[in-house]
């Protein structure tokens, strides 16, 4: 009896070590799988957001053909379900996509509203004067095109907020999804998510027409697209909205 006890103890000990090793391996594999699933989800969400932005751009072009102008932004601070939420407001140039006016989804894949800038020389059918807020009276028509083939937009897309290099210049309209981090994005509650800094702060700033578009990374995950002036004008010419 005394001779077999140590053997049983050693055998039991080895079994415990082996079990511990198995649990460690399983934990490591599970962690790796979770990271893999999380990465795949992020890639899928980014792809969905990019497609959404492209669809919105096409919707804006379709609106321009139908109404002879680009839509104005909606006020970002109005909570969903209240009066004016999602409807274009031509007294502003910086806001969010007017999802009610356009009949599209309110939010991006992360549940936030999509930032939208529209140069009033392309969205207000009064004489182009960027020093005076658009206050259409009577209401905006659908026959008078506010811009011509010679009209330039006033928004600039930069490689970085601190850089003078432009990715695109003189564009009439800019669309931004603030990504998974969502810093600077406006929520359906009408609240803006704080914490945006650097290049992301430039995209959430509502006081100018400067935006940043670059490769996403740890400190920048905004997705940015814009209306190309030549495409807008060629579509308008083809539709008979411009001579």
C-alpha cells in the first residue's frame, strides 16, 4: 500500500499539470479567435460604412438632378422623433445628413449620425453670397439652379489638419462617418460624442469647411467622401439642369 501511494500521487500530479496546460492552450486559442472575430467585424463594419457613404453620395446627386440643387444639412442637435429632426435647414452649412428629406437611414453602422457639409452656393437657390446665411423666401424652388459651370465649391479635403496639402479642393459637399471610435459624431439623441482631437476634431468642427481624409489607424478612423464638382456638373448637364 505504501509503495503504490507515491506512484498514484505522481500520476495524479501529472494529470493536473496536463489539465492546466490544456486549459491554458484553450484560453490562448479562445483569445486569438475573439481577436480574429473582432477584427473581422471591424472590417465588415468599415466596408458597410463605406458603401453607405457611396450610396449617400449618389442620393445627393439624384436630389440635385431632381431639385436643381444639393440638399442643405439637417441640424445635428435635434433629437430623433422631434419636429425638424432629419429635415434640411438651409440656414446652416454644417450639420448631418438630412435623412428624412432624402428618405434614407439616419445612422451609420455604429449608430451615429453622418456629418454633412454643403456649400450654400450649391444648396440655396439665392445669389451665391457666403457672407450671408441662406434664408430662402419664398421656399426653395426646384427649377432654378443656384450654381453654374463656373461655380467653385469652398470645402477643402486635407491629408492632415496641420498640413497645407489638399487631397481635394473647391468641393461643394462633404460626408463623414466618424467610425467605430465615433469621437465627434452626433447621436440620435442630439448629443455630440466628446473627445475628438487632431484630425478627427477637424472633421467634427462645425465652424469651417476644412476636412481630413487619410488612411485609418489607432488615432483616426473617420471615413470621408465628397461630391466631385465635375461629376455633379456633368450629371446636371446631362439632365438638362445646366446649359
